[in-house]
C-alpha cells in the first residue's frame, strides 16, 4: 500500500524526489503518512480535498483486497 500511495503522489507533484510515505501499524488500522514538498501540498490535497479523498478511496478499495484498513494522513511542515 505504501508503494501505491507513493506512486500516485509522485505522479501528481512537481518535486517527486521529495515524496515520502511512512507506515505505522495500529491495533485495527494501518496509518500511512504522506509528506511532500511544501509547494506540492495543494496538488496532493486538491480543490476542496477532492484529490486527497480520491487517494483515500483507492487506498480503502485496495485495502479490502488485503482485508486490512488503511488511513492516509497528509503531513505539512
């Protein structure tokens, strides 16, 4: 899942080399933290959060196949 989020984020941003995804295991959910260059934050979030919502939807659908729950957190500096 980490690679999925990383691939999507790299395709969206202007600074793909600065895309970082960290994974944290929780009790029932795996949290993926996405960090991008500050200039690219708006591109990852999108208008009214539509792009971020779409990424989260894909993550949820892919997680169903693995029978796990994933959440995406977009970090800003």
